[in-house]
């Protein structure tokens, strides 16, 4: 989890929008705004989190090496 700094007015506007959109968290609100802007399906946000393993540098080189 990360923390971001907002000006008071921005925080108030986000709070109003959060109530209007009837979402339960600022995270949900921000993700919906990003999804709308990028036209990315919400189902893709975090869809592989904790489902994939991290590759080592050597494995990445083997996968992406030019043939």
C-alpha cells in the first residue's frame, strides 16, 4: 500500500465524487477513473497478482533473447 499527498480541495472533491459514485473506498474510485480514462476492463486490474512467479534476470534474458 502507498500513500499520496493531496491538496485539501482535491481531497474534498474526491470525497464528494466517492459519495456520488457510491463506492466504498478512494482506491475503488481512483481505479474506476483510471479504467474509464484508459478504457481498460476493470477485471484486468490486479488479475494476476499473487498468481505468477517473479522471474530471475537469467530467466528474463532467456525468454526475451533475440533468436
